[in-house]
């Protein structure tokens, strides 16, 4: 089983927000006003889905 980590996350800036996504999980993304917020929102979503994240 692969446990996701920060190295699995890609960040991009769009308009006035940031998008964090995991390419290995199509459609798995989250946004935030800052890159940090986008990453935290993505981690929360993964946890809610029961996906292991370290």
C-alpha cells in the first residue's frame, strides 16, 4: 500500500488562488487562497476519504 506524502502533491496558481492535486488520483484536488491552505484542504479531503497521508 502506498502512503501519500508531500512529494505526491503538485501545486499550481490559478487566478487568485492555489490548486493542490495528486496526479496519481485523477480528480483529487483542493483549492485555497494560499498554497499552504490548498495543501491543508487536500489533506483534509484525503482523510475524509480514508486515504493514508503522512
